């Protein structure tokens, strides 16, 4: 019966060396202001389906979060229609 506690080919040194050369790429590096990105993206999306997102927001967000979202969208002049 083989010894299953022994992992052949796997060592901690190998894992460290394999990951040492990897540079993780930031997929969001182009986003300088996350609030602006949220507001503009939501405005573009809501323009594709007018009237849909205000209802979704009012049904699924509590009043405090609705107010915060409205404030962010107003700050960047990005209405949700």
C-alpha cells in the first residue's frame, strides 16, 4: 500500500519559486476614481433600459444607501433614468 502522506513532486520551495516570478496584473488599474466609475457605469447601463433601474434601486436598497447612491450620481452629473 503506498504512503499517501508523501506528496511526490510537491515541495514548499517549489511553490515559493513558482509564485515568486509571477506579477499579478491589476484588472482595475485604469479606474482612478471608483465612485465616478460607479456613477458613469450605472448611468450608461440605466440609459439602455430607462425606468428599470430606479425601481430596482428603490426595491433593493435601504433608504440610507439610496441617498448615498443618489449623492454620488449627482456629484458626477450621472443621472439614473
